[in-house]
C-alpha cells in the first residue's frame, strides 16, 4: 500500500505535463532529496506490480506516459478536480484528524462538502476509521441529529494521536517536524496534520522539552535512539497541551504504585519538576507515571564497548530470555548464533524496553515489518516461532512489529557471518592433509574462494605436527585429520570442504571478529545462568600449572608432564551423561505427544470452559495439579488474550511453581469456536495447554508445535476432523512428509 507522500508524488507526476526533478519534489514536500529517491523506489516497485512504468532519466527528470496516468488514476480511485486529488486512505486520514482535533460532534454533511464525495463514500470511510479506533479501545459514536465523535479515556486518546502521527510519517519526518517547531518555521503542507493536532504547541515548548531530554540522557547509563528521542518529546508536548486543557491522565493507583519503585519514575519526576517551573502549571502525579511509562518503553543504544558483567542495564533473567530466543531461532535456521556476542548484547538491549512495552501495553511502529516479511521470510518465521515460545515465559503478546525488530537483529547477525573481508588483518592459516598434494591444492583453493581474509602460510603433514616442525605464529590450522593438542586453534574438515565445514569456520571467524572489534572484552564469559557457557581451555590451564610447577620444582621432562596433565583434565572434566541429564534433555514433540491428551470437537460455552477442559486432560494424567488450571485462567483474566498466538489457536499455560509435576502438552479442538476477545485472532478453534517444570525441557517440542500451528493448512486439517488419532497423526507429520505444506 502506498503511503500518503508517495500518493502525493504520483499526483504531481499525473498533474504535470513534463518531467519533474527530485530537487523540486523535495522542496514541494519539505523533505530531503534522499527521502524522495527512497519514495520513488517504492513507487517504481508498486507500478511494476501493476504492469506500469515510471521513467527516471538523468538530465531529464521523472515522468509517466499519458496512458499510464489514466490507469493509475483508476487504480488509486483518485478524485480529480482542479488538481485536488484524494485517495481513500487520504480521505480517512483527513476525517480521522478532524475527529481527533474537534471537541464537539461533526455532522456527516461537513465531510461530504469538504471532500466533495457522496454520503456513501464517507460512511465507508467511517467504517474503516471505526475499526482503527476499536483497536485502540476508542469508540466512534455515530448518531442521527447529533453527529460523529470519538469517545474514550484520555490515555487511549493520546495513544491514538501518537499512532496517527507515526502512521502518517516516517521516523525522519518526525525529527523534521520537531525541528520545524523548534526553529519556529511555518509548517509545510505535508505536516498540516501536526499543526492541527498540536495547535497549542509553540517553538519554546518544543525547544525546552528537547533540552530536558538531552539533559536527562546525560544522567542515564544509555542514550535514546533518534526515534525514541523524538517520540519522548512528542509524548511530553502532547501531554502539556492536554494538561493545559484540563485533560489529565487517569492512572490506576496500583499501577502508579508499581511505577514509583522504578528508577525511571525518579527521572520522570525531575522532568516534571522542570516543566512545572517553566510553564507554571500544575502537573498531577498520574502524568509523572505517564512519562515513566514512555521512558520504560523507549528504545536505547549502548555507549562504548559492551560488558555483560559490568553493564547495569542487564539482569540474569533478561540475558537468559535473550539467549533462549536466539537459541530457538538458531535451531530453526540450522545455524549457530549463540556465540555471536554482538547479537546477544544488541538483542538484550532491544528486549529490555520491549518487555516494558508489552507489560504496560505501549505500541511501537515498525514501518519495515512488511519488507522484512517479504525479503527475509525464513528469518521472520524463525523469529515468530521463537517469540511464540518466549511469550509463554513473559505472559504477554509479542506483536508483529516487535517480531520484525527481533528479525532485524537476527538478520544483522547473519550478515555478520559474512565477515570474510571485515578483519583488519588476514588470518594466518596453515593446512594439514594426509592424502597428498592434490587434495591439499583443492582444499587450499576452496578456502581461498570461501574466505578472502585467509592467508595460507604453508601446508604440513601429520608428522610435521607430531615433531612440532611447524610455524608457531599461526592463527588457525585447518586439517583433514584429527590433530593432537598443539597449542594453536585447529579445525578438522572434510577434504572437499562441505557446507558444515564452512559453517564451522564461519563460527570460528565470528569469535575472532568479536575479539578484534571488542578488545576490552576478550575475556568475556557468558553469564553463568546462560546455556552453552564457554568451555574451559584445557591447554591454557595446563600451561599455567606447568609454570607454577617450574617455579617451585625442577622439571625433568616438561613435554611429558603437559601431555599427562591434559589427559588427566580431559578425563575428569568430561561431561558425564547421567540418567537425570538424559531425562532432562530437550524433548522432541513426539516424546511429549500422548493420545490421552488429545480430544477433538469438544463442547465449550466460552474460553474459560475451553481452558478448563484442556487443563483437565493434563491434571487427569498427573502432569499438573488443579491449581495449575485455575492459574491459567487467572493469567488470561489479568493479562488479556495474549495466549491467542495465531488465528484460531490459543496456547494456554501458567508458571511452573503453580503445580507442574512433569512436562506435558494437551490439545483440544472445539465443536463451536469461542472468543478470547483478541482483536485479530478470534475466534479460537484449537486450545493447547502445556506445562513444564523448568525453562528448558519443553522448548524444542513447543517450537515444533508452534511452527506447525502457524501453518494454516495444518490448522485447518486439525480443526476439521473429529478423530483424536488423526489429530495426533497430523501433529507427528514432519516437514519432509507430503502433507506438510508451506503457507
């Protein structure tokens, strides 16, 4: 769907007889030439989909053919009258803006006259606006002889205003708008909506609030992103406008009490203290809570090098959650990502405010989410499945926008895997081959082609290694056979360098890359609570002990002692797979599925009944206690329908301490769908209840189940049958089976 400004560019191209230049378009729309070029790329793609063409000729300009102009006008349903053109989307934005601005009802006739369209067209536009407002818990009142108006509480009104502003513009434009206000310049046409919505704001207010946020940043351990910085200013100036009009926020006393214990509340108090003094207005405590919420939800960026141990921003729970999310996504993508410290750190930075946004029901705009879905479908899918599992940990719904941001972090990590040319110095590499010069040459050429940052110093035989006749100043030895401990990093590969070998080498490079980029963190170890801790370096430990022994005793045969110590350490430090550890392994979905926990076409009156019946299957089999079922219902009552993870499917659960005895998953399909009051995914036909005594055993099985339930073909097959065994068989299908069809 084209955005507002893109439609305006098309209108100008249609209305103009000759070519237009980028500079003129940028001046007319008060944006940068870079923004116009980006818009033209989007328009060009959109036109190609319609079988149409836009011409962009250097030294000439941008133009459309006459025939194409007529076709575009028909497609976009433009109203052409004295060059005043409105798309349906534009009309709806104009109507919505008026409804948000006005404090009295508006009669429908006013819209008809101003927009020069029929009553039926306005009614259809109002239907779209009503749906938009419903998602923000606002009501559109339409009554004869009264008019049209928006009703709802102040908090939801402010959210709607901010959403409107965000949807009407890009992040760059928000910054431009604030600069226009701050510099006291007249507002250009493309931001008329802002001048109406923020009509009581003057440049002094914006400038003062901007300076406050800048000062606030200095006292924090982090900096806001540009988008978050602009958003905070807008939230505060909107709040100022509303307070002046006696439109205060009403905040739940319990929520306010919780917020008072946050560090961000103290920061908000300092901000409000300055606002009170400057503008000489009374600002109630609830407004301090309002600013606190937006501080908690604001995205931020790191300052300098990262350090997991020293960084005050992270706690063990956040890092554990981040690691779990990355691990799930990595398994789905069949990659090793958990050793990418930059990904773990960056994603943890992102998740900290994300969890606050989910907890306090704060929206975030991600204008790239559609592009991410289209261009990186596998990464988005992996992120969505991982987020589905994480939702069960945080008891909250992760929106598509948030999943999009997670996918962007993982996508960036995959891009970093191609770090072959990013190291400042080439890696000094030697080869060890046992099968002759031909194999050595093939391997050397494959490595050169795959890894441009490798400098192959020499090739050695296994005998050279045994007698230590090789250069010691090496970064890595790549060998086709297993080598003894030699004090230099080495990797064993297939002589033909298969895909798994390339991934192994790439993972090694990522570790080196992390150390080179973050030299202060060379000794960083993942927090103890994270799975996959860095292994003990036996060779380094051996050398340290030998040095101690040399200091205290005279050694006769140092080499033999080192070999003996290495063998000893390897024997004693080898992880034993006990019966307990086998029992606590990552369970597959097929390990957990049980015919006694599957029921098709169950009758339920409402969502509570559906949760009870799915939970009762678990309790009857001794998986959970009765208290667990009660807790599942209370979670939904308190936190809302976050459990409805995809259209028609609810994944219900509670905390392990509420009565979990062992891992279990039940699934029921409903004879008649029920509503959980989810804005998008109701009604529900499939209810899955799961229980796990810890945060590990169920992850693999649950990821697999969520992956299947995101597939509309599988959902349809499960909900349409009344045969319990058939439901079980469908869940056991693997991707390679003929039934498993991608959406």
